[in-house]
C-alpha cells in the first residue's frame, strides 16, 4: 500500500505583503514623517511644521522646470520631487543620506510618482550614483535643510554646487544668523537651535559671500524678518487702530507700517531704504513704550515715473 506524506509543519508560510490601502496608520513605519502628505482621503502623515518648508516651495513656483533635469538633495519623503515631476520635469532624482525606503515607496505608489530615489550613501558618493550618460549635472537643484546638519557646511555646499550645470539654478534653504559681518557660528549645546545634529550657522553676509564665491548669482530670496509689518496702513481704515491694538496687547512685536504705494527694502535683515511710487506715500517704524504707541516716520525715496 502507498504511504501518505505528512505535511511539514516546521516551516511557517511567508507573511502576506502589506496591502497598499493603509490598513493601519498607527504602524511604526507610518510615524515620524518630515512632510505632511495626504496618502488617502483623510489619511495624512504626521509631518513637521518646519517653516523652512515654506520659502523653498514658494521659490519653486517661480521656476519653469518643464523638460528640465531636477535633483532634490535632502529629499526626505520626496514632496519637492513630486512637485517637480508634476510640473513636467524631464527627470527627477531624490537623494537623502538617511534612507526612507518604506515611506518613499508608499508615497510613490499612493500618489503615482515615478521619480528616482537614491539614498543610504554619503554626499561625496551621490554624484556617481545619479550620473547618467557620463554626467551628474542638473538644470535645477533643490537643497533644503542640509547645510546646518553638515559638520563641514562649506564642503557640502561645494559638492551641491558642483552638480548645477552652467546656467542652472540652485534653490538653497538654510538657517542663518542675523548678525553683521562674515561669521560662522557653532551651535554649542544648542545655543542657537536645538542641538540634535545642527552644527554651523553662518551670518547672512557670510552665506551671501560663500554662494557668490562659488560663482552663484542670487536671483531671488525669501526669509522671515524679525518684528511685525502692517501693509495698507492708510488704505484701509481699520488697519492703523488694529495694529496699535495688537501692539498694546503684546500680541505682536514692534515693526513697520507701510502705506499704499510705498515699499521697504531690507538687506541682511536690516532696513536698507523705503521707496515710493506714489507721491506722499509714507512708512513708519511703530513701537510701544509704557503703553503708548509711537510712530516714527521713515525717510522715503520717491521713484521716478515709469
């Protein structure tokens, strides 16, 4: 008589692959994201609210990336890469030293993105990894949130600069110190910012000098100035009393009030001049002293008629 082979019960079947629908948003891999991304309706990752994400996205709006080769340095989960891909970039490469394979895989699958992803290597090794047809040059390079994490930020900046083709564009976002001169400040024990892998912070003048030294010409810039600002100071009746009330309550700090037709030009965090295209338009520095609001009129340069 024939024998019946008993089934082998010592080996467990492989676990089923995780389904694409996010069956458990509380799983460990779903936590601690850099960007807030809606992967499914009402399913949003727990990203950070870092202000540095804002200016670089606004700057990207002013660049036509259609048909361009684009590199996203410090990509995290790849939001900037997705934005460039959706704007018809010819090639988009996302690089990050810290691998986020699981998260990037989910983002690409859920949002239908096809950008290339290179991670888990040091910055000096990245150019070879992204090279195509013998070239590692790109038309547009986005570099956000990188330099202050580098113990040698100048070398890091040089390496990123080396991947921008002649005539290309570098979008650079980093932190700087609003001090005069050309200093580089070390973040000892978190004296400037939290001490978690944040090392060097240049003064604004130092950063400007370095990028120019590397043959980069500033085209546009965005930053957050200290204090407060009230536009349309004379154009809307409720503006002046509302600004005064906020100062009196302590909800905002002293700052600048600008009438319609005037503009304030800041350089390295300091007011350079006030200009006006409308005769009589003014600007003020508005402060509060012992509960009394003071308006100091600023010198205004009248622009010539167009």
